[in-house]
C-alpha cells in the first residue's frame, strides 16, 4: 500500500510535469561573457572537482539574475557533483531560463542543452519543520561525464518577489569552502536608484562605471583559496568575504515597507469579534485576558508555513488564520497583535533574526536580514515580547521566556528604527539532585534523582511530557544513565509535578543499579560516579587551534548535586576546583 506522503509527492510531481517545461534562450545581451583561464594539473581542488569560474550578474531594472558556473572534474570523486545540475525557482513570480549546458573534452565542445532531458519537480525540503515553500527544482543528471572534463552551464532567473515592491537588495560571495579560480560578479542598476554597498570579510569594493542611464558595478577576484571553517561557529559569524547591496536607505524605510504588508482587512474586526468577546468575558485581570490571547496564538493555532511568493513576507488575514487554525510565525504574530489591540493593549508584530543577534545593526537594511516574527505589546508602561511559535507558556507575563533575539524591527509608524530586546532568559536553569544509597559495599545500589526545571527549561520539559507516552519517557530516561551503568533498571515510572504558576517542572526517578561496583584484587570493591548531566553541556570543540569564534549557549545554568549514602565511614579529602574564562565559569 502506498503511503499518503508518497501519493502526495506523486501528485505534486505529475502536476509540475504537466504545467512546467524548462525554457531555453540565448544569453541576455546585457550580460558580460567572462573568460576563464585554462586550468593546469596543479589547480587547487576539493572533493574531486574545481571551480574555474563563478559569475553572478544582476540587472535590478529588468529583474534578471544571471548565473554561470564552470567546473573541472579532477578525479572520480568529483563526477557525481559536477554531472548533476539542480537549480530551484519559485514559479509564483520567477521563470527559470537556461542558456548553456556543455562539456569541453580535449578542446572540443559537446552541447548538452536539451530542455526535454530536464526534470522539473517540486521538492519540499522542510516538510519536517512544517514549512512548504512550493519551489520547483530543474534537475538534469548529465551522462558520460569523465575525469578531465570541463562542465559549464548558465541560466537566468527572471522576476523578483512582488512583496518587495520596487526595492532591490542582495549579496555576493567572493569566497567559498572550496578554492575558486575566478569570481566575476556584476550589478546593473539605474543611476537614479539609491544603491548602497557594504563589504565584509576584508572584501574590496565594486568598481563603478556608467553606461548611459545605468550604473554598472563590477568586481573580479582570481585564485581564491578555500575558507576552512572551524566547527561550532555562532550563527552570527560568517567567515566568507562578501559584499551586500540594498536600496533601502534606513531601518525606518524598511519599517514602512513592512507596515504596508501588515494591513488589516476592514472585515477582520467583524469576523473575529466573537473571539474578542470571549476573551473579554473570560473575567479576571487584564493580565489574565492578555494570557488568554497568547494562549490562543500559541496553543490553538498550530505552526504551518506556506511561504511561497508574496506570502513569504505578507501575513494572511488574522480571521483566516483563526478559522483554519494554522499559520506561520508572521500569521500567528499578526493574529495575536490584532487580538491584543482589540482588548485595549497596544501591540505590534516585530521582525527579528534568529541568526544575526547583536550583529544585526552591522548589515544593510533589507528584508532578508530577518527570518522570524514575534510580538511586542505595551502594558504598565513596559514593553513585553512574546514569541507565538513557542509552546503554550504559563506563569506570569513577566516570567514568560523570550529567546535573545537582541533586536527587532517593530512594525508600527513610530520614528524609531531597531528596538532592543531585553535579555530574555528569565530564571532559566536546571537543578539536579542525585542520591546513591547502599546497605553494604559490593551490592546493588539505589539511585534517586530529582530534577527541577525553571523558565524555558520547564517549558521544554512540559512539552516533552505532553508529546510522549509513559513508556517512551521511561525508556529515554533509563537510557540516559545506561552509558554509565549497563545493568540499570527503573523502579516504577518516571513522575513529574507541574507548578504552572511558578513555571517549574519537578521530575522524580528511581533506579536499581546492579553493576555499580567493580572488583579488583588491589583495591577490592571500587566504584566511580560521573556527573552525566553536566557532561552533556560541556562538549569540547573538534577544532582546538581556533581562528574563529566558538559558539557557547549562553547562559546555561546547571546545578548538579550528588549525594552518596555509605554503609560506613571512609577516609576522604575535600576537593575544590574552579576554572574561569571569558566563555564560562566552572566550580566543583
């Protein structure tokens, strides 16, 4: 029997095949045909292939975005990469047009551009995260590619997301994780378009020339070595040289762009009046009503994203989101903001970045600087921040956890630009008490564990207990300790207490350990105890000699206390140790 998911994929594929045939055309006249150097046998390569030329050229007035790749197969390892052409596009506003696809072998050119050989299919790569972007992939696996071949292809994406109106922005990379023999990038723009550029990673600026009413910005870089990343990099750190461009002149101008997308349909108030009335009639304080609105957005509306075209940036109507009971981050935020305003609480959606953090102010204003949406509301002359995509939160409003996004573009008509978000880890910690008890040396040991989770740690555990069965919970908990004790078993089920007002979860575990002791002739019965909980948060990076920042989850506040109840006194010495650095403090 075919699974529903497989059947759905088949329907998508058939539909795409029927409606989308790959287009081909000569290269646009405005494009510059850059030459690449004939490679030598000593050309730097990685994974069995080498980039001879990467050229991106963007015409901001005709909305044509041209791409050209030239690669050489250096060894058998590179055949699978170089022989696979796979480019994606959003059919709601883009057209994909191929210009060339050819192989150069022993100085002879073999033309491989055949639109009938391409498969155009839909591949939803983020289904596991409930995200559907509806993009299409044009795929062609070239036959008979050999070591020594030079494979070249070029194409143009026509169209820019209509959500951005007349604004244009983007970025060019001049370094990869692989060596590149030549980068050749261009931007063509009207000379009355106020285009700003910013260089990162030591990149030198574009060279500007004028052709009639157009400005042309060009940059060529040759023999660029690979950038080898250290492991465990922070999300805000990008080690590659790049240049960003944008015609947004300020964050305030970007805010105005966003404000135009977040406009309520006049019918929304009437369509959601019954929801507002229900919140108002729920009684209690204004804080209770605010918490009920938050509960609706976080709990009643499940997360599901259809982010194709304009709706990648424009939220759906709050009434539609409430009726269908699903939406993405901007849908849920737009709905929550509307409900809060209707009960008398000033509130706005706010765009944030889960990647840039405190470095957000360093980039040029542009919509791609943000990848998430939350809510700001004002109560008692204080600003509160709520993420509607989190699991339903409990406790007081002041204790609600918000990730440390650092900055937000609040979507309102106020003149300020980026707002600072106060540090959001409110009373977030874990306290573990492990108690080992024994009646005599050398026999089975009883282990009792009590763990207290506070703040967002409590929210994570609350969600964990709600989505797992007792059997799954028991299995996961006992397996946590099985790496230390292979003969360990639970005594009864794992239990927990949930103090929702204080937002604290307390778990209780009890185990019987049958192989706690190890016997040797010199020392007799011996045993070792490992701070297993702490160890999960203390991971050594693979790259020891670092040239790049190390990601440290901050703050991580973990307290582990181990008590051992012995059948008789033993000689022991006090032990104290403290390690302190810029990244952490450890005390034992």
